[in-house]
């Protein structure tokens, strides 16, 4: 017999969960706290933002804590226009060549090939 945690599914309303049914989540990039669980009634995965204190309480009750981070790509600086359908067609044609890799490398930093 363990701790029962009450959570709210957007579809089913209040549901009761055991500590093994939830995961507490902390983002290492933003320190944002959240938790997730699979609803025992409709099986939908529910994720909700919460406060750090709630995560601490959940973890001290035995809920598993997982850290995650935002993808590094979010911090990248991009130059040039976004990829257009014509670029994809050009790239596809380029990739049929045997020397596509050498051509791509010698094309340098984002210039057209
Ligand atoms: Zn549900």
C-alpha cells in the first residue's frame, strides 16, 4: 500500500494514481517544473506545468524524477532564408551525384550548391 496522488485528466477529471504512475520532470535549461502521467481511464498521456515545490513533494513521496533539456538547436543562429521547396528539389538532385559529399563540404557555410 503506497501513497495515492490525485491528478486531473483533461478528459476524465480527477483520477487517483500511485507514485509509480507519475514522472516528475525538471528542465535543466529553464528550470521549468512539470509532471506527467498516463491517465488510468482513457490512457492519454497528460503533462502539466507545476511549481518546483510540487516536484519536490512528488519526489519525496517516491515519484521518479527525470531531467530534460531544450534542444541545443534552439540556441543556434541561422543565416539566410528558410529552406524552400526548390531548395529541397536541388538538394535531392545533388544527392544523386557520386561526389555529393565533397561538393557539399566545398560549398562551405550555407551557400547554395
Ligand atoms: Zn483520462
